[in-house]
C-alpha cells in the first residue's frame, strides 16, 4: 500500500532533516521545498496528501503560498498545516483565515503534531494512524 | 505673551448671563483675535465640542443640566483631550484638587482673576494638556515597540531552540538508534531546560501584552471542577517526582463560571507549579474550589502549600513584575519572575481578584475568584427600565459538529474562529453573543440573542450560514446547522420580571435544541447545557432592577 505523502516546505535545512526523520519513522513518505516558488512546483509535481508549511520563506512567504494553493483548483483541496516560529497572537487567525487547516508554533509537540496529521489525513478514522480502508 | 498665546477658540459653558458677559470681557481684554462661543447647558457644550474642537473649555460647574464634579467628569469622558479650566463661584480647595487629579487643567474662582491671569491660566492649561497627550502617545509607542521587538526576538530565539528540541526528542524517542539509560537521563535534562527557555520566552511576551492591554480572554461558560482536575492531572507526575502530595477538593454542585478555560488552566498550572517549587519533599499542595464565602456570586479557587511561605513584606511585591524571592535557593528561581504577574493580570481580565495569605515557615495560600456564569447579567442590557425589550428578539443557535478527533489542541482555535465569524456577522451594540457551549456529544453550540423582525432574521441567518460556508477550511472541520427561534415579548402583567421571563424562554429553547442532538436523557447533568438548565431551574426569581 502506498504511504501518504507529506510535502515539507521550510528554508531551514535542519528543520527539514529532523521533520523528515520523524515523519518517515511514522510511516509517511516525504518531499521537500525550500521557498515559495519551489513549494508550488513541488505541490504540482508530487500532489502530496498534506503540506507542512513554514511562513518565513524566501521567494514568496507562506501567506503567498497559501493564497496560490487556494487559487489553484487542483491544489486547493490539499490540507495545509502551518508550522512556524512566528507569534500566534499575530498570525494564528490570519493563517487559519488564509485556508490552513491547523497552526502549530515551533517547536511543536511531536505527539500533537502527529495527531493532527493523522486526523487531517484520515478524518473518518481519527487517531488510529492507519490508512483508510478503501 | 497674551497676543501670541491666547489666539484660538474658547468654548465657554456658563448659564449665568452676567458671569458669561464678564468672562467674555476679560477674554477680549486679554486678546483681540480670540474666538469665543458661549453656551448655557452642558448638553449644548458637548454638542458644540462634537462639531468643532476648541483650544480650551471654560466650564462652570453648576449648570441647569449638571452639577458639581459630575459636570467636568461628563465633559472629560466626551472630550478627554481638550483642556478644561473650571470657573467656579465656590472657593473649595478640596474640590479643586480633586478636579485637577481627575484631569481638569485648572480651577479658577469667579471674580478672583483679572484678564491677565485668565489668559495665563488658559495658556498653561493648553500647554500642559499638549504635554500630557504627547507623553501618553510616547508611552503607547514605547509599549508598541516593546511588543513588536519581543515578538521578533522570540521568533529568532525559537528557531535554534526548535532545532535543539527536534533533535533531542529524536534521540530520546530512539529514532536514531537505542541509547543507554545514563545518556537518556542527560538528554531528559536538556529537554527540560529547552522547555524552560521556551516558557520564559512565552512569559516575556505575555507580560508585555498584559502591560499594553493586549491579553485576550475568551469567556465561556465552564465547570471549574473540570479545569482543576485537568491542571492537577497535568502536574501529578511533577509532584510525585518531588514526593509532594497533590490533592484537590471541588465542592459538589458548584455553579458554572464565566471564564476562558485555557486561561484558567494557565492560571492554575502557574499557581500549582509555583507551590510545588517552594514546597519541600514530604509536603503537600492542595487545590480547593468552593463558592466564595465573601461573595456568593463568585467561585473561589485556592492553592494551599506547606512550603516556606511568604514574608509579610513580600506579600505586596509578589505579584509585581520580575519579583524574585531573595531568600529562595537558585534551584527554585527557574523563571523570570513574571508568572504571578501574568496570573494576576489574567484573573483581573476575568473580573476576579487574587491574593496570598501566609504564615512564614508554615506555607502559603494563593486564592483567586472567578465570577459565576449568569444569563441574567448577560441579558440585562436588553431589558429596559420599563421591564420590556423594545424590539422583537430571536435566539439564533449555531450547532457545529466537529469532523475531527476531539481533544486536539486545534479545538480551541476552532472555537475562537467560529466566535470570530459569528461576531463579524452580528451588530455589537444590539445583539448579544452568548458564551459557546460544548454539548455532551462533543458538538459546539454558539448562540446569539439578536434584535430582529422576520425579514431581518432571514438576512441574519443567511449571513451567518454564508460566512461559515465561505471558509473552506472551517467547512472541512465542522458541520454546522443554523436555526432561529423567536422569543415572545414579555407578558406585561406577570409576577415574573421581564428578565426572568426572557431567561426562561431561552432555557426552553436551549433545552429543545440541545437534547435531540444525541438523544441523551436530559436528566444526566453532564453537558454544560444541562448544567445551565439545572442552575436556571434552581435559581430564585430575580428582580429586574
């Protein structure tokens, strides 16, 4: 069975490396993008099941990426979890309004982040971490 | 001096024509190019202010529509930036001092000043007021700068901390291979310190926000017992590790409180953690919640410890920013000294108060109060003094069934988002948004008491539904059902006051809405709804005054 694919968009190589390790250990396939432009290209190419998006990015920040994803008919249905070090007080509402499914401030609690990923990917089978039976 | 400084517009509020003429004469003597307008009532003065802002107001205190200190207070409320010089017939040093303390720029006694003195008083009043305004502005700018600066710094600090957190947890979880027990212990220490640093950054931000009035509290109708249990459960392990007994007692049948559950949890965690910090091994920390003995419209929550206690001289300082107990061991001083300050501000925002009692050497008791949830308090503004509500009322309920696993941290965001959408749809001065409730089945229920006729109700329903549907993201997270229930106008000759009639009707509708949701028996008082209903049923009939 094919593993769910998660696109990690972050300009920090350490974060990408760490998150990649964590996600693969939890049986997810991963892909990367390091800026706003390549995020869109990778989303088109990989058609991920979920995008984990940073906000402070070169070449079009996370807000721009969120807008472009929403405008694109074939990408607007991909759920986005925003993972950023930015202040929730000034960003949470704006991020959720821009179409993100969830907001986590870095560093996110691993248990909570994985729980959110599971429930976004398998809304009808929450918390099991198992792929949805077809 | 006079020619240069007294040019401008003077608004004279004076009802005695003789006095008014005399003051006008003095003003003309003082400066030729002074524009003077004179009105004889406070209300006309306030109207005139709204049309054109004068350089200064000369104010008589005894007017046909206002007397004494109330006169300048009303004016200060309407125009806080315009300098006011009181002209009084009364030489009352006490009143004069009080007036100046409350924001008036000068107090002159009629017949005791010549034109030169009047001109000087006006001139300095204007200068002082300008200085005050600029001081206030620079204070606000400084707070704003501090807030932005800290927000930026916290972002920059978080990035390397995230990296540490990420890789330490990767090691601890064995994702990079097995690790020996001793190394695991050391890594645990690293993780603990990382979390402490993160908590300090959050405290810094929160404290700055408290200062600039930006802390947000989203009041709901909650059971305090649940929050106490949650807090105690979260700190149980820490207490066991320090060999401290952690106990709790929550009085049976405690009414619901009006509070932000996340904030109350934050308050409790902070207080309990603080007590654990200063209590030696073998000691105990007890959390108690009961109806406040001083004022039964509040719940009182206290955290009692058997620690070192607080010295009498520290009692007043303990809630100050950056306060650290000078006698504490370095081990106990693991924060910035902002925790209790933030707690105090949060309690204040809820409308409660916080204090500490202590016998040094025997421990301390930190107590705070939270107001009980009261439908009648919320609804009171709708009912006018004649015991009527002037317009037809409708209760709009929005039932939301989350499509997600309950208990995720996102749940709080979801509620906030729904409340924000709801608030954007209704009129803030006419409609009352009730605190959101969580049903037994985990559904979220939002309610608005809106002023509307049939047609406007339709429009409002469409607007709310539309706003919820517009957010594709909300659509994916919550399924909503919007409905309206018309409320009957109060029965004029009833023994039951209008407010109580309104409450009863709301309770009936809420009852109808909430029970069919999951077919639960109304007798099981688990949901917040049923609890409200039972409280309503118990509540004595209130007077509508």
